[in-house]
């Protein structure tokens, strides 16, 4: 199983999925990279169309 699937396995609700379902999910995942301070969701922009999971983050000081 790949890195993305293993990452999802550690979190609800993905931890309930079978291995084959996790592999399918990972195959359609689209990793994104955002710079520090970038807005990922904008207030008032309406509901998001995709699920986003933050994998790593740096604390802003």
C-alpha cells in the first residue's frame, strides 16, 4: 500500500476502509503544496467541493 493510503488509514473516517478502498482513494488523491500563510479556504467562498487533509504544517510565529 502506498504512502498516501497509509496516511489516510490513521484518520477517521478512512481508518474504517478496506485496503482496496484505501488504494482506490489514494489513486485519485491530488496532493497540493501551499506556502506559509496561504489561504486554503476563503471565508464566504461557499462550501468546498473537495475534502482536504493537512499532512504537514509549520506553526506561524
